[in-house]
C-alpha cells in the first residue's frame, strides 16, 4: 500500500457534523468523485464513513478515528480500539497522532504503533507537528511520517498561511521512511512544490472536499463594487 501511494494525490474525505456534506453517503460520493479525478488514495475518518467509501471506490484508504477523550489532547486515533475499528471497516493503513502527548489507558505512541503492527497487521502513518514529533514517531516504529499537525499543536511548529514546506525538507533529509505532506495545501502549485521537496504523496482535504470553503475563496475575490 505504501508503494501504491508514491507520487499520488490523496484526498481527505471528511466532514464534521455541522457541515452540509456530513454523512457516509456524501463521503462515499466524494471519494468516487476523487477517484474519477485521478486521486490515488483516500484518507477518511470513522468506521461508518470508511465502510461506505470502501464499497464505493477501490483506492488505498488511510483510516483515522477522531475521538475526544476527557483530559486527553490526542484526538486523531487516540487508542488501540480506535485503530481496530477503522481497520475492521476496511482501512489498509492507520494514521494517528504522532506526538508524545498522553493517551487513554496508559498507552504510549510506541505501544500503540506496536499493537497496530502486531494485532492488526497494517502500516502506521504518524501525523507530526514538528521535527521532534517525527523523531519520536520514527523511534516508535511508524512506517510513514506526515506533516499533518504542523501548526495545530501547542508544542509544534507555528501556524502559517500555507503548507509547512520547510518541515517536508527537514523530514525528507533526516528519515528513511516515506514522508507524506499534509496540511493547508490549497492549490495545485503547492501540491507540485510538495512533491518537488521530496514528498512521497500529498494529502489535500478542504480545498477539494469542502464546497463552503471553496465558495468563500471565490466570494472573497469579489471587490466591493462587484467587479
């Protein structure tokens, strides 16, 4: 699966409950549209959506399970049970929070990666926010390192307008694992730059799958006089 994603665009098909396209039927349709457009993979959240998407398309699927846990900052696949649910639904790879922050049930990043490998037999993608996260994920045995969380955690790299291209540079030079670029990719030119920096694959989400955000960008280009 890792080899199959090389050089490909991965489309993240996710919608929160308050979004118009929330629901497995809509996400499956979005995945079909992504496949028609040439996407080489899908990233999706939760067993229900993943199960529907796996029926709709035949692309490699990276599964996550976003879940809020009291007094725990980790949100992306925080525990083994979350990983097991998405693999049982059809995900061929699990993505998880690649930081050293505390997790439920006393699990650690390393113990969670090990259990996924041993009990679920799928590769693990670690969503990192900085080079230190990538080092921790490498030590924990993650198969893929990603820039997903850059700008989204208190301890990691600061927020910026577009993708964290410098983090891609640093990770590509430092680690043996494939590096997946993700986070704030808005334009085809940015995707091309991600690959030019050595990314194994690039994930694009809202720029493709959130019509309300796409519409706002167009509306924002209208001048006050309507020209």
